[in-house]
C-alpha cells in the first residue's frame, strides 16, 4: 500500500511534466505507516470535495487492502465503514462518505499524535 498511496498522493501535487518534485517524493516515501493512513484519509477528503468518484473508490480500495484482520475486531469494523462509504459513493452521497472518513481521520490523528 505504501507506494500506491504515496504515488496517488503525489498526483495531486505540482511538479514538472506531470511528475512530482524529487524532494516531495522522498518526503512521502519516508512517511510512517500511521502517517500514510492519515494522508490517505486526506486524499479521500480532497477527492470527495472535487467529486472525483474514481479516486475515492481507489482510495477506499487501498484502505481496505491495508486492513490486517489479525488485530481483532477493529479491522472488521473499519471494513464495514469503508464498505458503507463505497455504497455512499455509488449513490453519489459523497458528503456522507466524507463525514465518516473525516471522523476516522480525526480519531487516527489523535491516536497517533500526528497533528
């Protein structure tokens, strides 16, 4: 997930000839797994504001793929929330999905002292 999410994140960043600046790519690739999840949530929220349904779907797919079901009940609950967000997107209820992801983002940032 690290590389795919980092590259998606960079696609919204300015660069030359469609490529991100080298310093930015190095910064992103150096992020912790916790920060990558936080930035993935940010990418979802940016995509929702832009109405970019395809990117929202890809971001959710990355979040789902990152779940580790060896950690008890929490990954199952996150999966259900992500699946609900997918249904919201299918119904063009981007704000509903964004509200859920924004709440998860806030909780994640607080839990890992990322802001």
